[in-house]
C-alpha cells in the first residue's frame, strides 16, 4: 500500500488543464511536490492551470533533499531526479511521472511508478469517475499525447471501456 505520491510536473499540469487534480487527491493518501517541480511549474505562463493550482496552495511542498546517485546516473531532468530521489528515500511511496526514461529508472531502482494515464484508469477502477475515456480525450485535446491503439487496448483491458476518440 502506497503511503504517498511524489508528483512530477507533467501529471500536475495535464490534470490541472482538464480540472481533474481531484483524481490525485482521491487516490493518494498524501500528495507531495519537490522544489524542482514547483520551480518548473511556476516558471510557466501565469494563466497555466497547474501554476495557478500550486500558487493557490495545492499539494504539499517538500523541502530540498539530497539527490540519490542511482538516480543521478540516468541524466534525467531536475524534477524527475528529485521525484525519484524522494520516492527512493520513502518506502512504499509512488512516483507520479510520465517521462518514459524516468519511468524506466523508477522500475530499475524499485520505485513504484504511475503516470497520468494510470491515474485516470485507477480512478475509474475505484469508482471516482464514470468514464476514463472522456478524461483521456480531454487530456489529448489539452495537448497530452496518447497513441490511439494503446489507449484502445488499455481502456478495454483495464476498465472495460471502448475508445471513441
């Protein structure tokens, strides 16, 4: 059982754009955001929904912490590196990251990982949303890319929905 989720920028930005940060709150016992992620998001446009959410106090900010050498060796971005370093320090914490290389790093060092699509699918399985497909379509329309074949497959296999883009 996960004790908390450490969030990277992409899931926050993507879910904020479609007004679904509530999914993170409904699924995670605790939501934490490392300093590099806060810096990345708040450096964005003033009207960005993710930035607005953080500036209004959404999510718990983490203090600066040490970066783990096993993560540094992957040459990830500052946010991904902090997210994975924090998750590695906290047993049973999950990293919420979309970047494929960062997800591979997480798996290699034994950190549980979930991405934005996984958040939506888990929310559907737990009854927090009526349609995962609708949220995925909203995410795509807001700029997050998902391959049609992949979405069709996971929607059907994981939550029993048909994909109608």
